């Protein structure tokens, strides 16, 4: 299990020294780590410098570098290409996937997402909301044409964080959620490229300016787990009014969370990898079932 490296603030120079990734500031070396021990790097700041050797080494070791805005939302991600012997074959599978196939996959993803949201609310004994989400889960159609996802989200967030919570507002809750989602995105990006897939070729998200649409598709089932982490972090740091280094460290713990895949407990990254290969098996018709990593909400930080 590798590390998620968070580079927060201005004045950092990221480069390579003695075959290690290093972070320097004010002529002091603050970090030195071998790239084989790193899963992803997340950068926040207006004035940071990265050497070409640093970027190239991250590409060589399949380490995504995520650049975030002030709300800790990802603005761009650097990822390598052609890191897999079957890259051409996998790209073709994605391009040739039929619309009915993609719509059925999206249906399964949304059903799993809503089911996970329902179980999260059930954990807090939100019985009425749980029942409503289960009802919506059963109503999801191919391609989610009735937009059950949005209906479920309205019920879910209203009950999870209490009224008048508003997703995408500029408050600490949303900043923590954004950061947690960014961490998961970086993990998924690493595994997508490692499997020889192109993150541009989506299942559902089809914005022509979004090169990482497939990442945004596959993250959906993991969002409720991130939401649980957000709740625990907000309870732990009740007096915080901004995202501190301690809060970030607790957010990064999500990458060490054990998931269950085919009744086996697996590392977070391994379970994501197996989920993606399950998706590939649908595309190449070697499998007929999309297998999801499972998790529960009975844990603490």
C-alpha cells in the first residue's frame, strides 16, 4: 500500500534526488520518498514548481499528480499512457462498447450507489429516508433515464448532514468532501491507466472537455464511504473552520480502508483494481456481471 502525498501551499519545488521524489521549500528538503512507495500526489497552491524529471518519474511509476483549486476540487491530473501491453486492445473495447451496454452498466452503478447511500442512512437509523432510497434504487432504469440518482442525492444529503446543507457550497463540510473525493479519484486514475484503459472514454459522463470522465463514472459507488469519513472528521474537529493538515491526514486514511471483493478482504487499491477489471470483463464479454467492492459504515478513525 503506497502513500498519498499532499503538497499544500506555495514555494514548493518538487524534483528528483538520489532516485527519490523530493519536496523542497526555502532551501530545506521536507520530503524524500521512493516513487515505488507512492500511490498519488495532490497539489494545492498558486506557486509550486515541478521539475521535468519529477513529472517523468511519476509517469514511469504510474503516479497521478492531481492539481486542485481552492475548494480542493481537481482541476487537472497528469497520468501516463501506454503503460499496459494491452492498451490498444483496451482502447478499442471502450470505443466499440455499445450504447445499450454502457446504459446497463450505468444502471448497475447507480443502483449500487443508491444502495450504498441507503445503507449509510440506515446506519444512523434514518428509517424513512432509507425506505425512500431503496424504493428509488428499485426504480432505476437503463441509463437512469428517470434520474433516480439526483432524486436519491436530494434525500440522502438532506438526511445525512441536516437541512440546510447544500452540496458545492463553500463551507468546511463541502471542502472535506471535495478533498476525500479527490483522493479517491486519484486512486481510480492510477488503476484505470494501469489496466490499459483511457479515462476519456466514459460510461455515462460525456462532457467533451472532461478527459477524466471514466474516473467520474467509477467513483460514484465510493462516495458514501467518503461521506462517512467526512462525518467522523467533522465530529473530531468540531472547532475547525478550515481544512488543516491534521484533517487532511485523516482524510488520506481512506486509502488504507479495507474493502470486500468477492467475499475477500482487500486493500483499497487492490479492490479498486479488481472492480475495474470486472468492468473490462463486461466490455470484452469474458464476464457477464459487474462486481462491486463492498464496505460498511461501522468504523472509527
